[in-house]
C-alpha cells in the first residue's frame, strides 16, 4: 500500500497523519511544535527538527519505513515567514485548481530531514477592494488565511459544493470564509476572539472567575441547568449590544464576588460576549462583496458552535441560510487531510 504524509502546522501545535489516497488515517503523531518557536528563537531550526521528529514517530509507530511514504504535503503556518519556506498568498478568488497549481516543493534549506519529498500548499489573501480609499484606509479590506483554505477544499469534497456558502472557523481566531457557486474562496474576515479568551484567563483577574476552583468535582456539573446556561448566553448578548464588550467582561467578576453563581455560568457568559462581538464582523460582508449564501457551516468545539448558532438566530443574521456544525475533533482534522489529498490529486501527485 502507498502512503502519504499530511502535516498540519500551526502556531503552537502541529500534527502529522499518515494516510492512504482515500484519506483513511493509518498513523499519526502530534506535539507542541509550531511557528511560535521560530518567533521566540529567531530560527526555524527547531521547527524543522520538531516536524521531522513527528513524521518519524508517526512512521515508526506504524511499523513501516520512510520510503513507503510516497510524499508529504503540508498546509498552515509552515508557509509563513516563520515557517520553513515563505510562500506568497494566492489572491482571492481561489479554488482547488489554483491551490494545485500553486503547490511548491520544499527544496534546499527548506527541506525537512525526512526521506519523502515535501510539498507546501499556499494560503489565500483578500483581493484589494477597488472602492477602498488610498493610504491607511486600504487596511479595511485586508485579511488572509494559511491552512483554512485546505480545510475548505476538504469540506467541499465531503459535503458537496456548487452553492454560495459561509464557513465560520471557531478556533484560535474566528474566521468567516465566503465561498461562491464555483467553489472558490472569495476571501475571509478574521477576529482575535480565541486569543483574547486565552489572554483573559492568563493575564486578567477575570480568569479566576471563569476557571474551576481547585476543589471543584466533576459531579458539580449537575448543579448547573441548561436553563441557567441559556440565561447567561442571552444576558451576555444583550449587554454586549447595549454597553459594549469591555464593560461586559467585568460582569463575571461581579457575579463571582457579589453574587452566588457557578463558574460554568460565568465562563458561558464570557464565551458568549466574545461571540456576540464576533457577529459584528458580519457587518463588513457587503463591503467585502460577500454574500451569506444558502449554507453556513460552523467548525469548532460543540459549545462554541451552539452559542454561535443561538446568537445567529437571535440576531437574525443567519437569514434564510441553513446552519450546520462540524464539531467532532477527528472529523475537523479529517477536513484538512481530505483537502490536502484533493489538491495533491489536482497537481498530479496522486493518479
């Protein structure tokens, strides 16, 4: 059997999967290695060594030799200036055929110390809006992605295309990705919500109010009803709309010290505040030339997708679009694998 390696390289974590041409995973390895290491050390040497080690572990755990892997293909931050080889973004609109044509082979100093050849998938940046004013105002229409484009190709291959769609990726960032009827990515709109959440936990006193106390037991989850969580969701949405995000962030602190509330209620409140603010980015759709389309796909953890869909419906922003969620971690990881193989097939690497 011929195997193919797929590397999903992120900012902090990376994953290597060894698959067959039908996207069935036969082995994998993951670890805390990403381009953040390059930013800290000023060299991509540790990144290259770490990715090679993950590949070697995945192969070794399967009990096969490296020469049984035909090639390796990668997407994500590996093609950024902090990765192993910077590749310019493609300009939207861009579809599967464009990614196949833009595939680059890592050679010379960009090579990993592994047996198979490594191919890199380029990211996508927004086309400049011709109506945008000159100077700094040109920044209004800027956005890009590295990695999500491959996930989109996999999603379209799995669930079908041919219709105007909006995919909302809820991870370290919230990213709206618009897709046209020709299955081309028209561009994206990104917010910093995931990283803001992490900063709130680690760098502010709000973290104490939304993390479980050290003595908390798993059984305590039974004390929080769905009705209470929904009430926290609705209240957070209302307050962000009326008083803004920063004032709303203070409320869990008051709920903690001046009221008798559970930490899960306060965490739900903060998570909802961020999503309520995220929704305002949809106001940019007309300026970017995006259409909501007939389908919205939410990709992320179950709770975040649930909150997002509830606020979409409450705000009326979902319009007549059908809203579906992809929440299983293995299914989400499989989208990038499927997309990588589709792009490789288009480039003639798989026959």
